């Protein structure tokens, strides 16, 4: 008895397959096999949909596989018009390289659904409709920032592709809402390297704290800096460890974007969520910027060295 041919999916591209096919997802780091024990996983598309790129296109095969993996295919292919800012396969390859994850591991992130819905906006939004500002996504917690033809800094490289109910804009980066992606944790050697941000920033903070504390104590007790250091060495050592640790803690976070580098905090969406609703507003951050902190830190380091030098020649406290 002859079986009837499979019917095309009503809301997808008019590309059909009589038998459901599996879309292989490349295993290994950035698509390479990792050891003899690595195995290839597959996700199965719905009947009538060619799995290799039929959801969003051949250049978006990883995103298509992610949509199926996260069980969002029905949400994207209904009658409701939606706009997708779609990371290309090259964008996913760059992401797995940056995060030191395989594509397979990216597709099994617990936050995959939150990440994908963060790329989707309700309605039909053409490139000509984009205006600077925030846009609400299907991820209700976080919004996208539109500036010109960029979305959260990702460039739109191909716009206004129509696929069923979807308007697709291809972008060159994967967009991660705050606290959704694992960070590539740096080693202490990388953080504290001479070329890194940490040595000067931490020394500057310690110098500001030490210089201010020293002046107050010197005025109150008449003891010079070296005398205070000798008398209260334990307190000084504890303060140094506490402030250095507090400065470095975010570097060891498991969340991408939770950076300890003050020069990258402003561009971090994670830190913007941390600051949101608090007294450390955007205007305050402009006045007390990393550059201002760096300048004050350098001045404090010069001040501490000068104070020690003057008191050494004077033989007593300056104040």
C-alpha cells in the first residue's frame, strides 16, 4: 500500500522532505572532534522541514539547530509576525572559540531558551524601521540596544529576509542577556600580568586608601608613615589583602560580562543590570570614570612615595 507524501509545514519555507531528516551538529571545540570518544549528536526536524537550514537558512544552520533543540520551533513558526536578529554560523563559531566551548556544549546550555528569545522581537521590523533606543524582546527580563545598524554592538550584515512569518536580520555576533553565558575564566597569571589592567588599578586603589589613612593617622597621632606601618603592620597587611581580593573577585565569576576590569564595565550589560536601580547611575559613572580613578591612583602612588621620602629626610612626621 502506498503511503501519502508528507505535507509541507504551513508556516515554513516551501522546501519539503518526504521523510524527516536529522541535522547533525558538529561536535568538538568549534566544530572539531575532541578525542576518540567524541560522538556526533543530531536534532530531528519536524516533518516537512529540511533540517539543514530550512528553519532560517543555510547560513544559519547552527541557529536553526538551536531553535529545534530549545523546542522553540512552534513559537517561531506560528501566525504571529516576528523579527529575528539571527547570528550566523560564523558568529557561533566565534562564540564557541571565545567561550572555549564546543558547538555541542553551546546547544546544551541551560540558558539556551533565554538566549534565543533574546534575539526575537514581536512584529515585523524592517531595517528601515530601526531607531536608536531599547527594544523589548521575547525574553521579558532584558531589552536590546539599537544604535544605527547595530544590535547590542553586533552589526547587521544582511537585512529583511522574509521566511514565512519571520523577518530575519543576520548579525555577526551571538547576543547574550546578562548572566546567561559561562565566562572564560582567566588565570591569576593572566590577570596580574604586567600588560594587564590589574596591577596598576589595584596598586592605585591601595595607594589612595593608604595615603588617606596615613594622613588622618599622622594628624591624629603625630606618627610618620613608616612608624605607622611598623606599629600597625597587621592592619595594613589585612587591608591590602581585602582590597586586592575585592578588586579581583569578579574576574573569577562564572558569568560572561561580570568583569573586574573597570575599563570594560561600562560596556558590560551584566554590570549595567547590577547598577540599575542603584545610586551608581550612568551620570555618576561618567564623573567617576575608570580614567578618573586611574589618575587619582597614580597621584596617590606619587603622594605615598613623596611622603615617605620627605619624612625620611626630615626624620619625623610631616604633620
